[in-house]
């Protein structure tokens, strides 16, 4: 092989190695499919904190809907719920709390943690059910308020254009989510409560909730 051929071979090999290195770095440092996602920075911040994870091949799949068990796991991760100070007479199973659960599934421990930490989820929770915006927001705010001391604030109820579509039991949490700036209404003043929540939307709500908690804690310390 001539010198010129060797140089070409080395050049091509180097380019391939560089391409592989860049690709591997992208998969480690971020997600490949967040280019046009408005909440990109928030999602990456949560990734660095171990709150959210990818769906494989360096992707986050921001537009995919969130299932009930995925939503529960996100909330468990966000608020660092655990079993550290709990003693059981026997090893707990997810089906002890949720009849439709699979004790061997990846989400089993997350459901146990949620139940023990008083998330008050329904016992007939369907693991595969797609959660709506109102459902995720309800459980996020309920868990947030039950695990953190938040200063009492006067709630000025916001008018929501599609108020009639909100499940009455979720209305209070949604109003407070707006007050906490965890969620916002769209340009038409709608919340779209029955729309399936996407992974990007759920992550953004979690980020905003954690920022609110951080801000309140700082204010209390300064007082």
C-alpha cells in the first residue's frame, strides 16, 4: 500500500472514530431528539439530577404520552421518595397496594414507594393507562404539598376557558399549579385537561415544581 493510500485510510478511520466519539458524547451528555423542544434545558437539568431518563439510543421521546406508572415514577424521582426509614414485617409487593400491578415489572418498586409515601393513588390503577394533563398535575401537586411545607398563600382563582372539562376533584390542584407557576394556560386561556400529557410536558411541570419548592425554602430561611 502506497503512502497516499495509507493517508487516506488513516483519514477515513479517524473520521469514523471522531463520528463515533461525538455520537457517544451526545448520548451521554444529552438527548438526540430535543432540538425543537422548548423545555430542552429543563429536561437536561432533570437528566443531570437523575430525575428523568431516556428511552434508549440517546433519545428522550418528548412527544410520547406518559403512562400511569411512568408518571408515578417521575414524581417519586422528583421528590426523592424512598423506603429508607420504613420497616416491613415481610417484603412488600406492588400488588399489596395495586391489584393490576405486575410484581416483576420495572415499575413495581416505584409503586410501593408511592403507596408507602401516601400518594393516595387508586388501588385499581391501570399501569398502562395514559395519564392526562389534569391527572398528572393533580398527583404532582398533591404529592408536592404533602411532602413539603409551603407558605400559605391567598389563591386568586384564575379563569380557565375550558373549566367545564376539568374533573371537579382535580380543580383545586390545577388552580394551585397555576399559582405556583408549575403550569400555564395556552394562548386561548385553556388548560386542555383531557389531553394526554407528553414526556416533555411532564418533565417541565416537575422542573417548575422543584423550582417553586427551592424558592419557597430560600424565602423561609431568610425570614
